[in-house]
C-alpha cells in the first residue's frame, strides 16, 4: 500500500482516538463496572467506546477487519481484504479508570498482512497523542520523538507490569535491587510503550499483554528507533486475526543497547 494511503489511515486513527476522550472523561469514576471471565475489569464505557470506534472504522473502511478487547462478538472479520485488521483497546488501564486513577489510554493500530503500519495511543488525562505510521517516524502531539538510552542520567526508568509470574517476579526483584534502575508502573501497557517511544521511559516490560495492548505501541517503538521483541528475542509480528486474540504476548521494548542488556535477565 502507498505511503499516502497509510497517511490517510493514520489521520483517521488520530481523529477517532481523539473523539474517545469526551465520553471516557465524562464516565470517569461513575461507569458501571463488571468482572470478565478472565477476572479482569470492564466498564460500560469500555464497551460503548469500542462500539464507537468500530462504527467509525467500519464506516470509513468497510472492508477491513476489526479486532477489539471488549465485546468480542462485535468483531467484524471481512473475507474480502484479510490483509487489513484494525486492533483496538478502547481503554487500556481500565482498573485505573474504574477507580479514578488518572492514567488510561485508547490504543488503535492497523495491521497490514499482520504487521503494524499505523499506531496511535491517546492518553486522555494528559491529552497526549502519540502517532506513527510505517517509515514515517513517530510524533507526540505533532513533535517528532525517539527512544532514549537515558544519556545524562545515572538511573534508567523501566516500566514494569502489574501481573507477574515466577520469572517476572525474579527479574523485577533483580531490577529493584540494582542502583542504576528506577521501576515504574502506570497501569497501562500501551502507555508504557508510548513513553518508551518518546524517551520518557527507557524500557518497558510487558507480561500479561494481548495484541490490543501492544499493536499500536509496538509501531511507536519501532518508528522511534527502538527495539521490541518477545522475551526470547523473537519477532512479535506478523500477527493475524485468525491467531488466538487472547494469547499472552510477553515482550521487552527499549532503546537498542538497553534492550540488549535487559533481555539477558530473562535468559539466565
């Protein structure tokens, strides 16, 4: 697909992500909460915003597949152009959102043949909009940004996950004991990746992440000259709508040199 088409898709994703802000902020702390079968939290606003995003995307791109975290029965998988799939997380950081903790984001990505070509993450409290398209770099509120190795600072900032298995606990405990690392958890994997892309975080480790948590953020990291891989160093993409959407995709994103250093901790 031409770069002009990718730009058209990117502008649509930016516009649709921005349009989520009003209904999300209006429902903050007051939305009805329920528990999904996997024991994660969902609110009525998650469902409404995903429908809003799906309706907007389906109106503009009726031949594209749609994959979202919430209300999976609403996913529209068209056989006519299986190469295009929008991957949406209406509110990444729902637990934060449900209690009024001020950090949550909308993540919208477009995959072409399983590879991200557009990625937008909108953090609605700050109003920050991170946006990328394949081969065109990444911007934060229209300003070009890139990853940072943490030059000029003795300690690197590392985003860590909320959910942890035994390996995660071991690795994070080791990082905690190091005097050259500071650990952070905002409660939003998509926002962690956006912060890596902008240089605010130097790395982010995601454990219990699904495709909708990472698809947009991965492109942000790639286009910001960072690295993001599975914990064994393998590529995370291509990913296709036919793949199990609820499969965990543990990953490490970072500036290149720091990625090379930190990923060794998962191999010891």
